[in-house]
C-alpha cells in the first residue's frame, strides 16, 4: 500500500518499501530559474489533490565529482527537492530527525545517490532527510548585485521546511541532526557560522570537513569569488546580472567548470575549488553565530577519501562529460 502524508502545501503520496515510508522529490522551493536564478529560494506553490512523491527530483547542474551511483541522473536548474525515509507517520512519534548534506566539492553529487538511501537509519527509528542543493556557480556565485551563498540559503530553506512539516513524517522538529561528509561537512561548518540557522538544528556531525584555512591557496573570500564571477561573466559575454540570468544553462555549466580549478580528469582538492561559501551578511567571517551552547558536535575523517575521485576515464560516467 502506498504511503500518504499531509504537509502545509498539500497531500503527498509516497511509497511503502518493506515497511519504510519513502517520499521522494518533494519540492522545498520554487524552481530557481529565470529571474529566480541567484535568488534566495522562495516557498513552492500549494497544490490541489494528492501530489505523487515516488521519484527522485532532477539533480543539480554538475560536471564533475566521483562517478556516483545515482538513481536519478536528469540534471536541471529546477533541482530544489528533498527525500524522506521513515518507519512511522504518527505525528506523535517524535522520532529524531537526521538531515544528510551530500558532498562532492560543491560541484557534484545529489541526495539520490545509492549510498545515501535512508531506509537503514529509518529502521532504527530515525526520520531521514536528504536534499539536492545548487552546485558550482549556480550555488556559490558572489557578486554585489546579487549576493552570495545561494546554496547556504537552500540549506536554510530545507531546515525551515523540516521545522514546519517533519511531524507529518513522524519526526521531532526539536531534535534535528545535520550531518555530512567533505563538502557536506563544510556545509555543517557553514551553518554553525550562520545566525539564521540557530535553533533549526540541535546536533551536528562533520566527516572530513576541510573547513580550516588552506595552507597552499588564498583564503576563500567574497572578493575572491567575485573576481571569479567577473571572469565568468567575461567568458559568457554578460555585462550585468540580468544578462547572466539569460545565459543558457549548458553555457553556464561549462564556464562554471572551467573556473573551478578541476582538471579534465576530474581530480580536485580543496585548494583547487572556487565555488564555495564565503563570508557575507548571512555567513559570519569569524565566530559561530549559529552554534548554540547546547548543540553537541561530532568530528571524524574519511580514510582514503581521495580514492573516491581518482579513477580511470569512464566514458559512460555522466560526470566526466563536459
């Protein structure tokens, strides 16, 4: 029997797979396209009737990263969706909630990777959430006429969505753990520096976060990313942000990749990356304004992490095709 849940925007019909209620491709924001490209995410429209939630949403525009095993390979700027696994739809279950933020150097990956299936954690009594967020220049452009940290705003939109809706999936909005690996751990670190995130999560796990200053590259700053943005604008022939919003997606995808410091083979290190979160009016340059005193953190590292990205060229891998 299919699973049904009611959230603020309407009713959802998901899957029941071996007793785990699975809801896929739930929009948490309007499509960030056209005038909403490089704009804070806006709430999606309400819908009438029952909305199917049985298929992962399109993944963010990307060109590189590990050759992930994805259950959804469609790429689109219309990528702002989340997925949920839970063993209970009882609003009074008050299960702990875990929000997984995927890694991939802010250049690749998705919440629909096979490795991120939430069913096993759900069987332990957890309401599990994964998300897609904007990658590359789409998520991390910095320009005084547009702002910066659009992916961080995506994270905040998901946390706010959880606060408003997670009880429909048996979750406790007052017991939310954010966790991630590599760029996902860096996202956790960024949310600790984001005042608007305070109170939206209650525990954090950072696996191979890489958030310390680079020893062999300049610090990540708004000015550095703005300079890369201006080079990108020159590459695509855009003089203003309005011009840039009209540039075709694939042209932007290739220019984003060309400036990210990743070699044609796809190997990259934190020192190579250009599209990252930077200090601005949202993210503090110093201190941890989003880290409440009672929020515990767990730190770890991933052994042989680089092997995830070093491989022979595979012409069938969608992330090796620029």
